[in-house]
């Protein structure tokens, strides 16, 4: 039996759903009833702590939790000693400076001598120092976008994703200062026994992530074009080729990376591929 590890996940908010979904996709079963702040998996040696995201870096640094899922923005802001294991590809957002949309803006000097409201005083402070701007940082813990309209600050520095919160509050984004996504973090000094359990979890997470980043593709190809088509499709080792019932044609099966997917499909069509089917991959172990 492996040593039980503890993972800290956000109780509710922009990280929680995708964090729990990833763990479920790893085949790990657990109780996640609202109100319960700690639970244990029934089929994997892992315990869950449901916390506010602000507290996750600290709990992992102190060793109260062995692992955690948190946004890079919160991690850098809290500046705790933890190991970043991997980016997780969700909760992507940016930290940006924004000002009232009627104001004219010619550059960062706009903020010189002004007051900026934010929940990220460290990230903003570091950015302003590097940019040589002296501004007053006014820390507030939420609803930052309201600050300019109530006369609290000339501008804000807050999380932006679609930009709709800024727009609804009469603000415009003028500079992006930090890019963020969810990351898996670990206590820097885990015991060898816990590390073993972490490796098992990582093996599963990698299989899930690699599956998501690839698509299984089946297509029909005239035999005279097979060489060209297979050269476009490396597959996991090499593509599978099966003869079709119709003479002179083959079915080609392969795996295509999400990033190059549409370019490859165009190239395959140009090379004579027909009847292209694309199937999602649940897990992929390379
Ligand atoms: N609109 C968004 N789109 C994508 N990711 C986001 C968005 N807003 C926030 N995030 C990411 O998700 C994290 C959690 O955001 P959320 O708004 O749930 O935080 P919170 O209100 O501080 O939650 P908590 O109550 O846990 O302290 C942020 O730190 C950021 O990394
Ligand atoms: O650019 P957008 O797509 O509008 O997203 C940005 C908003 O999303 C987050 O808030 P959230 O909606 O999570 O609420 P919260 O501030 O109460 O956490 C963040 O604090 C921004 O206000
Ligand atoms: Mg928070």
C-alpha cells in the first residue's frame, strides 16, 4: 500500500471544477459534497483539502498538503517555497492594468504618481519597480473593478479573461503584466514513500493530458498516394494501414497533435485523403 498524500484544491471558484475533473479523469473516486472540507479517495491513496485558493501555496509550502492546484498568479503573489510540477492548461487568464475607458493613455507613465487598486500588490509592485514607475498600490481583496468609478483609484490591476468584467465597469485594458494558468505544485521535500504515490498520480495525469492534446484520425487514401500521406502522419510509432474492400484504397489510422491538427488536415486533403474521421482520445500512454 502506498503512503497517503494530501492534495489542496480550491473549495469553490474558477479553479475548483477543472481541478476535480482532472482528478476524476485519473480514475480517482472521492466524495465531494458541498460543505465537507476534507475527504478521502476510496480507490487511491489521496486525501483532499478544500480551501480558498489564497491559502493553497502556504499549506503546500508548510507541508500541511503535499500537493496543490493553484493559479500561477496566486502562487507568484504568495511567494512561497514550493515546487511547480506541471502546468495544467486550465484557468488561463492574465493580470492587466486597466483605466477608465474615456481616459487617454500613452504608456505606463500614465500611472506615475497615481493610485492603483489591486489584489496582487507583490506582482504589481515588482512590475512597477522594473518599469521605473512610482505609483501607490492600494490593496483590496475583491471587486477591484469598481475602484475607479468610486474614486478609490485611477486604475486597477486585476485578472482578465474575456474582458467582459472590465467592459461592464467602464474600464479598458492598457497593459498585460502577467500570464497565468493553473499549475500542480508540491511540497519541496516529500518523503520517498509519498514521492512514489505522487509519481503514480503524475503518470495518470500525463496520460489524461496527452490524450487531450492529441486526436485519433482515420482516413481513406488511394494507394498511389499512401507514401505521401503516411509521411504526413507519424502516429505513435508509425501509422496503421489496412486495405479497404475497394481495390486500390487503404484506411490509414494515426494520432495527430492538437497544435498542428488543422494544418495537417489541410495537407492530408491536398494529398488525396478522403472520409477523414477524428476521434477524441481519453488517455494516451506513450
Ligand atoms: N475569469 C477567469 N478566467 C480564467 N481563470 C480565472 C478567471 N478568474 C480567475 N481565474 C483563475 O482562477 C483563480 C481563482 O479565481 P477565483 O475568482 O475563483 O478566486 P477567488 O475569488 O480568490 O477564490 P477563493 O474564494 O478560493 O479565494 C485565479 O487566481 C486565477 O488564477
Ligand atoms: O475578463 P472576464 O472574463 O470578465 O473575467 C475576469 C473576472 O473573473 C474573475 O472574477 P470572478 O468572475 O471569478 O468572480 P470573483 O471576483 O468573485 O472571484 C476576476 O476576478 C475578474 O473579475
Ligand atoms: Mg482567492
